[in-house]
């Protein structure tokens, strides 16, 4: 069985420096499941360094294409660190950060790691594309936020969503597009559409290895599951 994990950049690189403790425990978890025969595609996000470098590029007069190109390098640097960590844990991992989905699909190792690929998208979209390429039916999205809410969790009355369908997810993503800059929704709209077209089950969990393990194994967890035919909040 293949599972794709979208590892938000903030889980690897929060505010100040790379999170070695998380990298180590996450790698041990991947070691356990991959030794049992599971195959993983992991896409790593850029986190704070990506935003810092993209902003610096803009201040220097670069356009959005170049800002994205610079940010992609941050995703790949985080992905490189993850490969080192997986290697140290004894995981059968492909030893370079891939940016080609065909290569990722055919790599002979149990685990492949990617960063960003082309400007104009995010690692959410890369992760769903990788899931499609690998024919994975499950994608686990790991970020600093432990679940999806029906409105920004900072707002009063925000309710955690245990399960929603693809339409519900897209509605949340569209609403968040209208919010002010810097309040990114957890999953971008292109990624939502691609997941829906291929019926890829999405699990949103926080950076907690226990929760990640439950999502991989198909056990109930404290995050949010997105799949077909689940009634969204507010619908009867
Ligand atoms: P991320 O996907 O990591 O951005 O890519 P994010 O949504 O801010 O997620 P976190 O913070 O990592 O969880 C970082 C930036 O890299 C560029 C975009 O500029 C994106 O905002 N990028 C990433 C691309 O241009 N193409 C890609 O395929 C991936």
C-alpha cells in the first residue's frame, strides 16, 4: 500500500531552526511502517524560510515567478534534511530530493521525498499529484494545525470538523481565499480539486507522531478526514 504525506514546512522549520526532535521521531515512524512493506511519497513544504526568501526576492524587485523559484529551494532544503534524517533511521529512502513525478513513481526505494516542483503552485498540490502518480488512495497532511475548523479557529464559536466531503473542503478553501493575506488555508483549491477527481482520502493532523500513525493505519484520530459522501457541516 502507498501513502503520501504532505509535511508542512513549519513542522520541519518553525521559527528559528530546524526541528531535530520532530525529524527524528517522524523518521522512526516511517521506518516502522516502511519495514512492514508500506511505500511512502513524502512532500516537504518550505515553512518560514520559504516566506523569508520569497519576500527578500520581492524586495529586490523580483517578480512572482522568481519569488516562487527562490521559495522552492527552501522546500527542497527542508526535504534534503528529511532525507538525511530518514537515512539515519535506517529507512530505505531514495537519496535525492526528486522534482519529477515520473521519477518518484518509478523509484525502486520504499520512500521517496520531494519538495516543490514548478512556480505557481504549493506543496499541497505537489502532494496530491504525487498521490495520483503513485496511485495512493490516502494523503496525510501534517501541519502545525491539528484539524480543520468551520471558520478560522481564532474566531469565537469555531467548530472542529471530524469529517467533511470534498465540496465542504473546497468551500472552506474558497472562503479563505477572500480572507486577508497571511491567513492561508490549510489546503489550496487546486489541491482540493485534484484530490476530489481521484477520490484521494485526505487526513489533516498536527505534527504529533501518534496522530500521524493513526492516520496512516486508518484508525480514528483527532484531526479531520475528507472523503466522498460525507455530509458537510450545516447541511441536512
Ligand atoms: P509551501 O507549499 O510549503 O507553502 O511552499 P505553504 O503553503 O506556505 O506551506 P508551509 O508553510 O510549508 O506549510 C512554499 C512556497 O514555495 C513555492 C510557493 O511560493 C510557496 O508559497 N512553491 C512551492 C512553488 O512555487 N511551487 C511548488 O511546487 C511548491
